[in-house]
């Protein structure tokens, strides 16, 4: 009896321990994806060569505009381009020659060295949604984003196993003046997370602030010798490079910080309605933008970017998860690899207003395509809603869970003796089952991707527990994660210095909301 | 004034005509997919050769069971297999030799010749969900399926542009006796649709009834010389071939009708927990099953099938849209192509209880994987819910819409002069837009896949219209389609003969519910 009691108590204790383990929040970050599967390629060599030749024709005969940026025009003239007003015509082969100094991959350092990422090669680095002015959740509905929302997203990204990167403007904190919000955003990334992050691009001075804050975080010398930010430089397609984005690019390239040079394509509006035509324009724009980074500083890290959506010709709305966007992305990946540049594209794209089935179809189409296309840096990998107008809390954790699927797919297929499982097949034999066999017992823990969110319960259990849909499960997960967030350790002196920098900067200028 | 009035009236009339066109239901069926994109392959030659050698070892040393089927054991003995009880051990190379007579592709004829399909090669034929005992819709919830539900699904499949096939047991009509429901199901496929369909496999006598009804529909001689049914023969994995399924297979093969020989895999339960081990077992099972069709009738059309899911090791529930299931499917496609057999796998798989985001992520993962894996016949391509327990009306039209995405992806990328769009890039130039340019005007109608369901409206419009989610939009579409259904034309004498056959058969035996 005494023994039985003891046993029961032990089992009870074990059960409590197991329950505690299940409810505890482990902060674990998977290493960036190193693909062990092929890339998916839709263009043959003939098509690639035609597109490459056409892109050179675009640069040489049509040219690109560098707007309100006389210094850029001077730089282009110095390297041999033909300047007419703000139009830059780049002789055949010149851009391709200039970009030879761009590295094929680079390390972006995180303040926690275990979370540094290598961008390029066969790797895939995942970063959250960027840019939405609105947020949404089931409880609060759709509303303008605030700094409080921003901080929550940074915490969720920090706690997500499958996100390697903290991102940049995960939402626009509209309650902070436009000319000061970059400071709060950077401070949040630097202090609430220890993953790598992005710098500000809304003004060259804000890019400079980003560099200076990194000098506090990482040390001045470290920043000059290493890449600690990857920032998003959009091209105003078709073929227009505005002074603000180029000004930010100049600051980053000069400081050896990485830029994503990224055409912003809504097919049929900002690019031709055909895939091959769009790829031609994308390649021409990227060649010009990447070449410009190398004019600023040869060897500066830079990514071949392509934000791709198609268009609904009835309404003019951008559309996502469509076959045409996939074709452009697959093709752009091939062009990037032929240039030897890291490639940024894809994301949790959708046009839906809610984190519903439409959102998930569109998102899954885009995420799968991104993995297959050989993307190296995937911005917007979770949380994107309503064409990018909304950062959605539930969708953030829903998408982040699906990023685990990409990790699993990228592993490829083992075929060593253990994986061949011949002993298991012999042991079980016709009509048996594998649930308890030795091979299953030895391998089941690592055999399958595990969701942190989706429901696999029997119908009756699920119904008794409230018949929750994915969004309801995600609401609970968001709440659970935020309730269990703990700030990663940081040298208090550095935190204080960062806070002082932000306070000084804010005090140095009046608020501006444009 | 008079002229203005006339104009206004003309515009009004045009508007009414356009509205009528928008609301009219066009019955249009896309041709089966002919892929112009590569297959995605995860196994290298070494892995494939190991798996192929191991599968021969499984057949020769472990063997498979043909249960309660002495005639099958005799047939196997006659071709050189070693029989021990119900165990059939197949010497190395024998199965591979036997399947050489199986065709690499075949035509399944529909009663409307325009809807006949060619299964094999680079084609993909899409068929709806198969087997659920329950149905669900937003209004009626989850309930046992009836013959009325069955008829509705046949009508929806008939009206779906992207479905090439009417399928088989789209749901189990549980209100009809088990021994008679195949008659009603076949009658529905034959009369409510003109697309190709599947035969009964729940008893050899019901397979025979299926053949006889086809003889009425197509003519006796036509059926003997052509394939008019593709039917699903599941293998009771691991390595067990039961007498009912084999009895149905024998009827179909003897009559030159196509069988899908399909291992039913829940990885970790019915197959090893590893991908390579699962593929070994799948290949061994398919080799034995396909060889058996060729023993029955050399040259009988047959498909390499693989129903693949993984398992949640906590609950034992099957899981869908997972990386491991994708790896098995990609690998099985490679093995099927090396055997020169058509390949069946994938579908609108999900474990979710509702047509929500979980359902859509899992489904989109599975559909994309199926296209990429080189699947030739995709059963369950729309309407699958809750691990196959439920056929969902809303999800049926949601998934069917996504099948349009697969059609678009499969097209590949054109790069002729029109597609290169150099004139458009010249015409628009830096800073312009492509919405109105000549190239866009000439190409926009065909440039992009168009949804029949998803919402692309501006937020404000969407909100004014009731802020509907995907399921609500799908409910409306189901209702609209069913209200506009019109039976395809049929020779009344044939319809009467089919109805008489069904009535006679039903009268010839008492109801049985097992």
C-alpha cells in the first residue's frame, strides 16, 4: 500500500512536471534554413539569355531615372553611363561588370552571435511582415498600429522558433511622430529581441541614426568591419530610383551594411502584364540598383530583391498567391543565381481582409513558392494581411507555425541505413503496424514536423472544447506567448546608452507627422 | 436631348446585358492539365536505386499477403512466386517484369467525348473528394451524408471549370442500403454529369454492376475496347491485399478498365516513420498490385497510387500538408516515372474540422506538392475535410477555385516576342504605368488566372457588404451554382435503360446495411 501510494504520488508528480513542460514557453530559434532540396526552375537557358539580353537593351536604350539626386548622376557619369536630365543610360555590360564586386553571400550579425545569419548560397532567412499602417486581431478588430503593437510583434518574433530575423517596420507605429518612430522601432528590435534586424530607410538621416545606434549596440569598430543590418530599398518601378531610398542606400552601402534592392512589382501596373516582360524589367532595375551600391562601395553586401504581385484587372487590386506571381518569382530566382547574388522574394502574401481560408491559401502558395524559388531572404514571412495594409496578430503566429513546414521540406530525404528502415519492415511484416516497433520508438521524436498551433484532436474533443477555428486557436497562442515573454539579457550600460541616444535625438527636433 | 436619352438607354441596356453575363453560369470545363513545367525531385539516383533494391528484397524475402483469395495465390504460383499460406514471396525482378505490359498512359472516355481524359505522361487529371461518410456546410453543420448530398456534389463537380472528372464516392449516401448505393451513385455520375467517373469497389459484384451500367451508357463493344472507368483499389498497408479489393480489381482488369493500385499510408502507423522506409514499402506494394493486374489481363490500364499522410505522435491522428508527406509524394512520383506508370497522389488534404485557415494551409501545401510531384491523377482534389471524414460543400468550391491556380502554374512561361513585351517597356518608360498601354490592352484578358470566389475588394466595400469571410463567400457560390444547374443532354432511351437496370437490381435483393 505504501509503495502503491508512493508510486501514485510519483506518477502524479511526473504528470505535473509534464504539464508544466507542455505549458512552459521554450525560447528556441531554429538555425536559418540550409536547403538540401533543389531549386524549382521554370525558364530554360534560351529564355534566360533572351531576358538578360533584353535587360541590357532596357538599360542602354531606355535607361532608368535617378530622381532629385545630382550626386548620383555624377557618379554614374564617372563610371561611363550616359546622362540626359535625370535619365541614366547604362551601356551594355557595364552594370554587370560593376556588380562583380558584390559578395555572393554575407553574414548579418545579431547581438546574440548564435542568431547571426548567413544570407546567400542555399540558405533561407525568414523575417516578419514589414510596413503595415494597420493592425488587426480578433478582439480589437482593424485599427491604426501603435508602438505598443510594434513591441508585441517584436516579442512574438523573438519567441517564434522558425523566425530567424526580427525584421524592420513590423507595423507603422502611427502614434509616434514620423521623424522619431525609427528610433523607437530600432530600440525595440535591439532590446526586446536578440535576433538580427533592419535599419530605417525613410530618410538618409534616419539611416545614419540606425548606423549610430548599431555602433552603440555592437561597438563602432565592429560595425565598420561587419554587416549588422539588412535594409529594404524599394525601387519605384518602372525604373525610377528616388532620392530618399537612394540616400538611405548610400548611407548603408558606405557603411558596409546590406541593402535589398527591390523592384516593387504589381504586374500589369508597375511592370508588363507578361511574366517574361516583368522579369526583363526586374533584372534591369536590379542591375542598376546593385551596380549603384558597388559604385558607392565596392564589396558592399546587397541582395537581388523582387516584390511580386499580380493584379485583378477588374478592380486594379494587387493579388497574391497567383500562378503569375509564382512564375515571376521562380524566374527571378534563376536570374539572381546567374548573377551570383543573394535573392529576396515571397512572403506570407494575401489579399484577404481576415486570417481566413483565402488568406491561408494565398499565403501557403506564396510560402511554398518562396522556398522552391531559392529565396535567400524572405521578408513578410509571417503576419501579412490585406495586401500589406494590415499586420495581423493571429496570422502572425499562424504563418510562423507554417514556417516550420518550410524547415521540414528543406531538409530533404535521408537514405542512410536507419532511414531505409528495412529492419522495421521485417519486424512488422504484412498486416502489422509500426506504432510500437523499435524503429518507430527510436525515431518518432525527430521524424515529423510538429505544429504549435493546429488542431489534430478527435472531432468530439474539439467540439467539447468549443469548436474553435484556427483564428481562435491563434488568439490563445498570441496571448499565451505575450504573457510568457521574458526580455533577453542585455548589458544594462548598453541599454542605457541606447535609451539616451533615442532621448537625445528626440529632444533635438520638433515632432513631424509627414 | 433625344440623343442623350438614347445613349443613356443604350448604356443601360449594355449594363443589363453585362450584369446578365456576370450572373449567368457558364458551364465550361478546362482541358486536363498538360504540364509545361518540370517535376520536383527530392531523391538522387543513388537513393532511388537503394529504394528500388530494397523493395525487391521486401517482395522476395518478406512478401505480401493475398487474404481469403485462393485463386490469386494460384495465379501467383503459376507465374513463379513462392506461396506459403497466404504469403506471396515474389522473386527479385519478377514483378518488374510482369508490369512491363502496363501502359504508360491511357484514355478514360467520358460520355461527352470533349471531356475524355488522358491519364499519364505530363498530364494531371483532377477529381473530387472520395469516401466521406459525413457532409458539412455552414447552414446545416456536420451530419451523415445522404443521396441528396451526393447528387449536389456531382452537380457542383459538373459545373466546376477546373475539375476534369466526376470522381466516385464523393460522399457515402448513408440513407441508401450499402448493397444498393453504388447503383444510385453510378446513375448520378452518368446522368447528372457528362464527365468521366469511377466504378464501385466495395464488392466484386458491384464492380460487375458498374461494368454493366457502363455497357448501357457507352455500348457493350465500346466498353470492351476502351477504358471508361478508373477505380480506386486500396492496399491494406502494410503489404496486405484483401479479397474484396482484389475481387473488384480482378473484375476491372479483366474488362480493361483502369485501377488505381494505392497503398494507404499513415507514416509511422501503416509504414515506417522514415521517408525512405515508407517509399520502399510503397514501391513493394505497388509492384505487387500492379503486377497482379497484368497477371489478370496483360495491358490492362493501371495507376501507381500513393495515399500519403503522416501522423501526430501525440494523438495518433493522421496529419496533412506536412513536409514528410510531401517528401514521400515527391519520391513516389520519381519511382512511378522510373516504372513508366501513371501516378496518383495528393489532394485537398487537411485535418481541420472547419474550412478555415488550417484547412487552407494544409490543402494548399498538398495541392502545390501534387502539381510539383508530377501527379497524373489527383483524387480528392476538392472538398476534403477533417481527415476525409467529411465532404464540405463550401470547401468543395473553395478548393475547386484553387485548382485554377494549378492550371496557371502548369502553363509555364512564354518567351515569344509578345511575351518579352519590349515595346511595352519602351512605351511606358521610367515612372509611367502599364495599365493602359497597348500591350496590356492586348493581353490582359489571358494574362492572369481569375478567381471565381476570392475577395479583392477595397476594405470599405468589403465591410459594407457584410465583411464576409471565405466560407460565407463560398456558401453563396454553392447556392448560386446549384440554383443554376442544368442537366447535360442525354439520350432519353439510355437514361431510361439505366434507370430500369438500377430498379431491377434493387428489386433483386433485400436491403443490407453492412
